[in-house]
């Protein structure tokens, strides 16, 4: 049996990202009502499952990005990983989000993230 590899070059669907943020946010804010209705353990298991899957996916994606096994220099991969950090934060996985954020930062700036790509020239290249 083969494992699915993260598709890091696929474009992000902004509507899908917002829908995921909304659903994870709803799930994480229903602690009180779930406890009152007697289904808190199921809610907690769901949240822990989501955090685990996002963490695993992010780890695999970071490994691919670290090996430079991505197209476009990893620009889309970094954006996708930032979305995963946001989802982990919303789900309450603060430690997992911190780990992904630190690993992403340890890779250094991505392509096109320097000052020159934002249209800002370093002082040595500015005209007087």
C-alpha cells in the first residue's frame, strides 16, 4: 500500500481554505455545548484526529520542501504550510503549530520573499 504524498504545487482554493478555517473554528468552539450534550469525548477525538493529520501532512510537506523536491521554489508550499499552521492554531494544537512554524522558519526565506522582490532596493543600490 502506498501513502499519499502532499501535493505542494497544486493551487490553493481560497474558498476551500476559508471553509476549512470556519469548520475547524466551529469544532474548536463547541467545547461547552458538546460537554452539555454528552458528546465531548467524540468532539475531542475529532479535534485530536484533525491535529494529528495536519501535523503529519505538514511534517511530510516540510521534508519535501527541505529536500527541494518542489516546483516553483516552494512558494505555494510555504503558503499551504502557513494555512496548516493557522488550522492547527484554530484547532487548539498550539504546540504542533509552533513546531511547524519553527521548521518552516528554519528553512529560511523562500524565493521571492526578499526585499528586491517586493520592489525595495537595498541602500547600496539606491540612487542618490
